[in-house]
C-alpha cells in the first residue's frame, strides 16, 4: 500500500542521506584548498566519490539480496558516519581523499532503498513510490547546500560534523522503524546463489536481455547527457549569461523545486494513465528538446521559463527507467539490477564534468546543450525502436520480459 508507513520511513532515510551528502559538496573545494590542494587535485577529489560508489553499489545490492535490506542499510549508513568523521578531522590531503572513498563505497545504499521499495510495493504502485525517492533526492539537494553554506561561517568542518550526526540519526531510524522486507525463505534462497562483486560478465549478459539491455543503454547515455547539464551548468551560466553565483544558486534551487514537484505529485498520476515505455519515450523527447534549447538561451527569463520542461524530462525519464528495470527482472534479481543501475549513475558522473568543460573551452558555449540534447534525442529513437516497435506494441504497453 502506498500509505504503508515503511515507505514514509524509507523516504525519510533517503532524505537524510541526501542532506548529509549534499551538505558538504559546496565546501569540499575550500576544505581541500586549506590543505594545499591544487585545482586539478580538487577535481580528482570530486571524482573519488562516484568512482568508489561505482564499485560499491553492486556489492551492497547483492549483499542485501542475501542477508536482507535492513542490515545492509544500517551498515552502509554507519560507513557514511565514519566517512564524515574522517572528513571533519582530516589534516592532510590523502586523508581527505580516503574520507570521500569510504563514503562513496557505502554510498550505494540508494540501490538498497530502491530494492526495499520494490519488495513492498505492487507493480502499479512502484513508479509512484520510486518517485518519492526522487523527491527526497531533490529536496535533499535543495536544503543541503543552503545548510552547509550557513554552517561554513563557523568552519568548513562544521557541515561534516552535522552530516555525521544526521547519518547517525538515520542509522537509528532504520534500526528502530524499518522492518525487514525479505522473508527468511527469500534470504535462504538468495544466499545459495554464487557470490560476486561487480560482475562484468553478468553486466554483458544483462545487456543482451531484450528489455534490460536497452534500458541499461539508455541509462548510460542519459546519465552522461544529464550529467553534462548538471555539472556544466555553472560554467555555462558564467560563459553564456555572466550570471553571478547567487543567481546560479536561485536557478538550481528552482530546478530542485520543480524536480520535487514532478516526482512527488506528478509521476504517480502519470503512471496510472500511461505505460512505462510511453512515459519514458515522451520524457526523453521532452528532455532532448529542452537540452537543445538550453544551449541557445539568450537571457535569464527564458532560462527560468525553460526549466519546467527540462525538469520534467530529466525527472520522469530517470524515475521511469529505474521502475522499468525492476519490472524487467525476476524478484530475486531486483537488488542486483538496481545495484548495477546505481553504478551506472556513479560511472556517468565521472566523465560528465570533463566533457562539459571541454565543450565550453574548446567548442562553444552552446555545445553542451547541443551534444547532450542530441544524445538524448538518439536515446528517444532507440527507445522507440527497441522497447516499442520490436515488441509490436505501438502504445508501449507494460509487460514483464
């Protein structure tokens, strides 16, 4: 049931998780600068978390299939507490790198939260429930940086201490309020399966799956494209519109508010009326057009006006593709496929900033929008060909592969 108290607790868990994560993001460059880091080293520091998450997420997903969602959630959140404590007390650059790696390895717990939701919801409810997770993401990324900025007046380490406290409260919340979603029989059956970490052969096999494969390809390509927008927006805003940092923050906060609205209030209604494939195709088309338009926006007012369409395209395509993945595999494989999905998200966050910066520096300010929009447009055509036409379903109706 969507009213299930467990979903509200998982929403709170993800919200606090995102708050504790995003609260330090704007301050990492300053904290690293105090320790003598160069600009290049600060860039590497930003890549450490997604690299570690890329390898850690599948491990957590598969482990949760075997021993249960709840203990893995608790373990991963405690890892986040430890990462923040190390971050707050770091007095040397290598220790700072170690703190981000530790938090990244355990930061794949979002896949476990998604698997928990898949366990306790029906197929019809799942899109809306996963939309709640997306809303928690958006709300966390609105509140976190603002809170971190206020605390930076005390010290750059203060947000890390608050992040550690929030994560510790999160672990207590899971311990006391989240029942296990897998039965004893489920865990016994899953424990008998071969163990493994990031299995490249399994990933290749997943790509060959007639439904999972296309969805994973779309996740990779849209992850890079959306990452170009997210990581390159500030650089683009300075180069194209000469926006101040304060105005940048306003626009990004506007995007966050729109994303929360779409995922919390709109996706549930949309999934009741249209199929996953139809929504995915539509949202990809909207995102492609909006990204192309973003590249050529001439001033702030049209940029603000463009954001609802762009937020709709990004939020719906991300949520629906994740929901479709959980429906394309057997129940026993949900944790593993969501771990792979989280790894893809982490992997695509690594090259995206480099691509955005290179396009602005060496091509033109409009290039990130054109490249990102073009790739997403191709994804829409790919989805049409592989998820709709090949199945002989012009309306893109849902069907477990």
